[in-house]
């Protein structure tokens, strides 16, 4: 019996020693993993997430600045109607020889020839009524500069939605601890009941996008920047809201979107109804304009990619048609003529 107790004590002591050794090993492993986690956060996670987020911000802030050289000979073949009263000046004397009947007291001459001369410099009123044919070619040499801020186009919605998707992750990962000292401070705040805001502004949010490697819009004429936008070409604000990213985090970033107890999808339902009430065809705001343009050009539209070993399904879309086509007003980009017009 005593031998059994002795063996039990030795086993118990061995287990205690083994437990201590295992705990020490686990502590060392956890500490090593924690150090590695900090490195992963600083060297991999943060650069990757903030890199994506800042790139989408840069995409939204980008401006296309490109000069399009136009060099062409434009054929001209037309008749110009000319109807105008004007005055011409003779550059040389013009001799005239006319037949006339002369009657004077005591003198009557029939079929006489009268020789006259119109002096140079004489001004004669004339009325022009004729068609002037013009057949020629006009050389055109233009350098058309296009300065297009992407934030003023539909690309803004795409870039902004991608920004919203990554913004809480990018801000949050920058606010996570970088070492054990910051970790203990964060844990202390949580235990003490002090609020911890991982979405608070930080050094990254102050300037997420550093700028561009080349300028855009430099020396663009101020007169063109201030030129009024033709009312017929002014886009309509649809009221459609970007969906954003993770709803819980997105609500923290955009409380105004969720203030009326309505998520972006619900707000968009109301926007669609308002656009329909205004009579605005959906292809001008739902991304279907490219298909609509191809349809107007008489081209087939690819519905879905081809299956392996099969043919693609091709059909024409059925977007809402405009009641009447507005006249062409823009002179910058000449659209392809629509068949039948």
C-alpha cells in the first residue's frame, strides 16, 4: 500500500513538473505568436487593406487630362445660295456700244449707234441672286484637350462604394495595437469601461492618398473652368445611395444613411420610384447605356458567355426607349450615326 502511495506521489510530482513545463512552453509560444501577429499586422495586413482603400480614394480623386490631336482633310461639296444687294466698283474703263433712237427738236435719228465708256472707279449698284458651287477640302488641325475629373462622372459611384467597403477595415486595422504596451493599454481601457473607438481618425485617415505622379488640369484655361454647363446636357441626380460594406461598420461611418431606419437598399427603392415618376429611362442610371447604344446601332448584345463547346446566347436588350431623340449639340465627340436616321 505504501509502495502504491509512493508511486502515486512520484506520478503527481511528475505531472506537476510536466504541467509547469507545458505552461512555460505555451507562454513562450503565445508570446512568440503575439510578436508575429504584430509583425503580420504591421507588415502585411495593414499595408494590404490600407493600400486597397487608398487606391480607391485615389481612383475617385483622379482626373483624366489628355490632348487628342485631330489632323484631317474635311471634304466640302456644296452650293452656297447668294442673294444680296451690293455695290461694285469698276477697275477699268468699260466701253459700251448701243443702238438708240435719238429725238431732238428738228432732229430725228433712228437706229443710231452710240459709243460710250464707263470710267474706272465708277460704282454701280447690283443685285446678286445665284448659287455658288464649292468643291474643295478643308484641312483641320486641332489639339483638343480633355480634362475630366472622375469624381464628376458615374465612376465616382464605383470608387466610392469600394472605398466604403474597405474604409472601416482600413481605419480599424490602423487603430489596432502595434506592440504589447499598446495591447495592455487597450485591455485596460476595456476593463475600466472606457469607450474604445477603433474607427477613430488617425494618421492614416488624415491623408490616405498621397497624390499622383503627374499633374492634371495644370494651366487649363480659367474661362473653360467657369464655362456654363449646357442645361440640356446637365446630368440628373438620381438619389441612389451606394450600398457600402459591412452594415454594422458602415452604419458607424454613414449614420445619416441609416438615420431614417432605412438601409441603402430601402432608400434606393424610393429613388427608383421617383425616377420612374420623372419619366427618366432606366438605361441612363442602371448601367445599361452601353447595351442601349449598341441596340440603337443595330448590334446584337451578348447576354451570357459561351458555355464550353457551345454557342453564346445573343439577343437584343429591351431598354425603355426615349420618346424623341434630342438634337446633337456636342462638337467634341461625334457619335456613330443611328441606322434609319
